[in-house]
C-alpha cells in the first residue's frame, strides 16, 4: 500500500499549510492561500474539536474569499455542531445567496430544524427541496425525509417516502431494507406484496426485492408463496443470511422440518454460528422426535448463550419426552437457577419428581410455583393434583378454596374437588360438584377421569356423564 514517505509528505504538507495560515493570521504572510487550502485548515481544526479556531479560520478565509459558499457552509456546520442554531441559519441564508442549489446545505438546514425539534418544518422543507433535485441527490433527500417522518411518528408517510425512492431506484439498498420493516409495522403487507411483485417482474434478479416479497407473504401467513420468493432470493444470492433464516421459519410453520434443517445447515455454512440457529435446529429435531439430536443442537446454542434459561428448559423437555426424569430435573434446575422467578420451571421439576415418586419435594416445587404466580390457574392445578396424588385430600380441598380466592371459580377446580370428595367418601357432595363441573365445561371431563379411572365405575358418575352427553346432543 502506502510507504512511510507518503504519510511523511502528507504530514509535512499539512504542517506547512498550518504554518502559512499562522503567518496570514498574524498579517505576516508573503503569499496567499487559495480557497481550498482555507477549507483544509478549517476541517483540520474541526476534526481536532477546536471549534473556536475553526470559526476564526472561516472568518479569516472570508476576508479573502467573501463570496465562498463552501467556507460559509463549513461555518454553518461548525455552528450546528455547537448547537448555535440561530447563527448557523444566518450563515446558511448568506451562503444560499451564492449557491441556492446545494444538497449539503439543504440537508444541514433539515438537521438544524430537527435540532430545534421543529420536525414538521423539517419535513415540509425536505419535501420542497426534493422537488428541486433529481437522481441520487433527490434520493438522499427522500431518505432523510423518511427518517424525519419516523421522528414525527408519521409511519405511513415513512412507507410512502421509501416507495418514492424505490420508484426512482428499484435497487436502492437502504430503501429496500427499510421498507421491509415498515410494511409490517404499518400493516401494509398486501401493498408491499404488490409493490415487490411488480419489482421482481421488472427486475427478476433483484435479490432484496424477492426477500421483501417473501417477508410480505410470510407476514400474511401465505407461507408457500413466501417459500417460493425466498428460494428465488437465495438462488440469486446464495449468501443472503436473513433469507435462509426466514425460509427456515416458513418451512417450520408448514411443519416441513426436514427442509428447515437443510436450510439451517446452509446458514451455518455461510455465516457465523448463532444461538438462534442452533436453537431452531434443535426445535426441528425435537419435532421429528429425534430428542438426542435435538439436545445436541440445544447444547450448541447454550454454549453460545449460557445465560439463556429457556434453552436449558428445552433440553429438560426432551428428557421428559423420553421419560428420563432425573436428567430432566437437572436441566430444569439449571433453567430455574438462571431464572429463579419462573413458575413454569418449578412446575416442570415438580412433575418430574412426582414421576420419580419423590412426592414431598414435588409438592414444595408446586408451592413455589403458586407463590410466584398466585393468579395463574395452571400453577394451582399442578399443586392440587399433586396433593391428590400424594393422598392429601383434605389439604387439596383447602388449597382449592384458596385457589378460588385468587383465580375465581373454575370448572377445572370443581372436577378436582369432586375427585377429592369421592376419595374422602363424601359421595353426595362429590356428585354435586361433578354435576356443576359438567354443567360449566363438559369438555374438561378428562381432568376428572385421569385422576382416578376407577370413578367411572360409580353409577352416580356414569349417570351424570350420560345426562350431560344427552343434553349436548
């Protein structure tokens, strides 16, 4: 590249220029500096955060070049950085007398208005100026305008402005990337799908347009159309990372897990390993019931994100699906250690301990879950079921009353109450509660029958079930 002599020459040149400037400042200069050299000196002071000297250099430069628009623009920039907006606007007004068609000046005035929190005025100014420019300069103004509309929280205007950019330049990367987000945010996905369909027809090798079309279809839950669009995208650009991510997600939504795995493996080939990718692969293998392979990828994810409790919970779930209760408890315990306030983790450990016949410890876990989520019906159901299975029928009835105080009366509670009363020999009261439960939610009868299938041999139970089945018909 460059040798040391190059940098020495550059430094010597700047050093010499600054020396000449100092002589001019003192009125001792034998030679003049041209306009560009004054700009170099001003920018030197600006880069070194010496605002006072930069402004002084502007004023000295103007004594030699009073009609210099570039020096006035530099002065306006310095004043804007110093938040001296009034002075900056005066400098811009004067500068525009000599150059009234300057993109940098137009953008700077917008920045000043934004600095003064005059968002609406900034938007109006940029709209006006966009009509004065064309091509790349017009695009730059419109992109700035889209940011201003974002600040104004006029989100539909953001989308519309980005559309204007794309109509001028259908491959404008910034506009295409942004409009994908705003289409979803403004719920204009159908419009986005139409826009990008047209773009892909006009420009079939536009990878970003295909990606945005896929994202629009995906947001509309038209997953097969989304898949087609993403496949075109990666055919054009085989290193388009986000296309592979979204394509995998679409496959997963369609429950095409084998294809999702293939796409995720491709993503791993072209990009740095990420926890979300490994986690998605684990999910796919879990859905394919290959729990060992699922754990392998979940563990890969946990190595990249060791503080993510949800991954350890998922590892626990795979062990639970295989009825490997002790290993499941260990995984769930790691998750709980990372998030001590998670009631679901307490319940999961409790369920495993019940399977391991460690009922007292399981009940402690259920109590913790209830303590963490007292307004959640599910935690109470787990505790009451645990008490029932452990044979603490009276305590189950006591906890049912407390549960009603927190969650209100639920048909599910009635089923549990009926089962506990039957175990205590209170047959009439049990039948009464079962009837109320059936009346409230006959579809939830399974809760009752699973607790003790023997209850189905009771005449009172079968008569009630037959009665409500007849009513349902």
